[in-house]
């Protein structure tokens, strides 16, 4: 969603903790190929220390630990971090810290990489980019990964119908819906902003979090993408939507109306509802002089 004022963003960012089990069950995992690529770019491997911002239920954490990394995993949600501890029990070297990134007391210049999956946009952008640079060793890598909506001909009619249902049931939510672009437009926009990693990340997610100061902290911005077509039954689609932050802003009646809309769409189509997405990995290298 479009970035809201910081206090509001923090409040909506906490809704995931209230649905921790559903989040863990229905959110898609992150592609191993992109995790491997992030590790190659960062030059990290077994035994290296990395930080994860917003580990959630441990979906990305699992992949980092499996690669032998020593992970410090931050998560502000008490239910989510408890679930992550359960999911990662005995898996490897991971230290869980129940704190927001803005508030966490972290050692300076100690991590070879900072990872964040579908979470960095919830951190105050006046703090996030500088603090990421502060905890990274000189030349360390920031690696952000997330799913974003993608416009493709094979799914465009379905996605337009799905958004029309949201517009009908909750027009204020639809007004803030992220922009869907085709892959060429997505990458062209990235290229125009490559000098500032915060602007790249803001462009991809329609987030208002670009900060001029970030351009001096990070360089060598690289982007890798993996498009994917998903097909959902109404139950699957509604289960996924219930794990998104906007769902906390609609009433139970609106939620039920949305479920009926998607059931009707499914019946009209006579097949699963299609949605295109792209998993994007954005990496950037900390400048030698970036630490405060």
C-alpha cells in the first residue's frame, strides 16, 4: 500500500502479529534462487553474521539459516516471533530479538548483510536506511525481497475484476491500491532510480519512502526479478487477502461482501482466479564512508 504517516504505518504494521498463524500458512515463500543470488552478491556463506529486519514467522530466516549463516532476526510481534522460534527450533544459528528495527540496540559495523523480506517499508524511512548502513560492515550488502503485483495479459482481466470488487466494497482501500505495471515498465522505472536504493524500493511497491540521504549510503544497486502466475480459488484468495494489512481497515461486513464478490467472479470465470506477481530482489552495497 502507499506509505502512510509513520505512526499510522507502525500501527498497521502490527496487524500481522494478530494473525500470525494465518500469515505463516498463506503467505508464499521466497524463491531459493533469489536468496542464493543475494548471498553471492554479498559474498557471504557459512558462519557469516547477518541481520534480518522483520523476520515474521521465519519464512526467509529458514533459508538463511539453511545456508549456514548466523542470523540475528528482529521481529516486533510477540506472536510472530514465538512462531518463528517454533518453526526454526534446532535449525541452526539464529538469535531472535523482539524489537522494532528503529528501537533495537544493535552493534555497529558487525553484519555482512542486512536482509528484509516484505517488511522494510514498515520501518520509518527517516531511520531505516541510515541504521541499515550503520550496522553493516563497510562494503556490506543490504538485500530486500518482496512480492509485488505485476500486469500481464494472461491475468490482467482477472486482476481488474478483483480490484473492481474491492472498489465496490471498500472504495477507500482501492484508492490506495499499489500500481500494477508490466515487467518492462517496472524495470525501466528501476533503472531511472538506480542511484538511490530507497527510491528504487519505493517505486517497486508504490511506497512513499524515498530519502535523498540514502543515495550517499549505498551504491551498486542491483535488481533481480522472478515473475510468477498464481491461480486461486475464492477460499485461497480470501485467505491470502486476510493476511494483508488493508484487511484490518475493513469491517466484518465488508470482508464478507468481498468473499461473496470473489465467489461470484470464480463462478463467472469457471476456473481459478489468476494473479500475476513478481518477486523482486534489490541489493545495494554500503559505501565505505556511510557509517556515522
